[in-house]
C-alpha cells in the first residue's frame, strides 16, 4: 500500500527560526519538543546554543502548512480542547495521496470518521515497544478482498507475538466490516492492528490493562501502475525467520530496505535469506517465470506468507490447465536462476502484480513487461471484481 506523503510545516515561510539564548538542558528539551510539530521529513540543525535553527526539508516530501509556529521561549500549555483543535487544524492542512475515512478503536469502543481523532495512546505497547501486529485487506467495488485469509494471518501473527485477543474471530470480522461500512468507501484498503494495549512504558507488557484492536479505512488517490520497474539487491539484513514470518509492526528493516532502493533509483530492494536464496521484497513477495514457462516462487518458511501471492499461485493453476504455463513451483530460488528468468514480478496487496524489468545490472528477459506477468495481474483484478465469495466479502453500506 502506498505510504502517506503529507507532512506538516510551521506557518512561517522563513527558513530560520530566531531563538533567544537558553541553557543547554532547556535547549535540548525544546528541540525535542519542536520535532513533534515539525513532522517527518524535517530535520533541525543547531548552529550553536542560542543561535538560529535551520529547517531542512527532504526534497521528495509534499508540503503542508500548519497554523502555528513554536518559539523556544513560548511553548504553550494546552487544554485538551485546545490540543484537539490543533490536531484538527494540522490534519485539515495536510495534503497527500491518502484519505483516512474511518477508524475503529477498542480504546474508545467505537468508530470515528474524524481524522483528527484517529489517534493511538502513546503508552500503547505497540507504539513504544513495537509490540503489535497488523494486516491489510483491499476494498474493491464494495467488497473486502480475502478478508478471512487476512484475519487468519493476523491471528497467527498475534499468537506468535504473544498478544492476547480482546475479541473472538467473528467479533473482529464484524468490527472490521462495520468500520468499512461507516467509511462509505467502495474502493480502498482496510488496515488493522492488534496490540498488547496501553498501560505503561515498561519493557514487559505485564502492565498493559488489556489488548487493543485498531482499524483504519484508507482511500488512496495514487494512480495504479503496471509499468515495469527496477529492483536492487538489499544490503539491509533480512529479519530472522521467527520474525519474518509474522506481520509485526517492526518494519524498520523494511523501511531502510525501501529507502536504499529509492536512493539507487529503484522501486524496491530484494532480500536474500541467510543461505543466499531469494527471499522477498520489503513488503511484497517475488516470483519468476522460467525459460521453461514455469511459475517459480520462493518458499514461505523464512518469509511472510503473502495472501496475494498464495492467491496468484492458485489462479496460476488454471493457466497450467490452459497450457499457458507448464507448471507452478514453490521452492528455494538462487540469484542466478532469478536473474536468468524470462519474467520477474513483485506481488502484494498494494501493487497486486508488478513486472520487474531489471535487477541490479541484469535486464530480465527482453527488458519489457512479460506477457504472463500481465496475465496474472489480469487474473487477480478479475478475481477482485467477480471472484467467489470465499475471497470477496460484501459490505452493507
């Protein structure tokens, strides 16, 4: 799924904030506070204590304006209503490709359609310790795609992460479908989390009162693309299998891997496992069409078991019956095999099936989007639009 590209910025367009001289401890504390107002994509560089602070914005971030600027000697103490008002202003001024249409939180026990209220407690164990798991289901034409498969996976992930479950499976399913219904969203995505819940800032979750469930409906305005992309081999270490097979919120390796790819002018980076076999991308699976016209995908024993990837494997069996593929294999894949393949693709719920035309310096096939990759993409799209009810859950709006 595409990430939010909207970040806040102080209202003053002057790139320098003049500050009164302050002592070292106060200065460092105020810099820390100001970062909360700056938003991702901003860095503060201090040129000596009591001197100006220069705001540097990453060139790839879109700009949004916030109504207020913060002076070092003038940090306000806000009431709850004042803080909520500023949250609302901040949210309304953000400009990006995604809209948040509805959120369920077990903390307040209901659904809100106000993006300013879509918040998570700072003492939630998922926030400050990463003790949470999540999953995502696509919404297509008023149906949730592979909802049950994704619920099964998040429950497995929660069990592996030793996170208790506040509701039974059917209650979770009902909450998720009701959240989509409240959003009025017909095409978008539903992302949901299970966490150890809020309680304190200790390492152990023993102080957490009870587990928490959150869900958000997102509508992404980014144009869908099936154009072939370049990938590189990731130098960021892959997660150990114990953590790679669960969909936890611990995504720092994934983020760094994606950033590494972007810095090299690529779409994504491909991980290799501890034995040097091809593993996966930062948030998608990878597959190949061999010269013998077999669909080849790495085993899921050390990587995340992709719901979309598994659905592709099932749909590909029909192509075998039609004679368009000679077979479907799931096994260890060497880098040499991968780079010699006729076609290579990324598979995930956000991108569906995306062709790869270059890996590092190696051109894949003839350097164009492969025909079987396109056929698999068409099959997934058709499955989302008119597949069986085992993969499509209707929403009552």
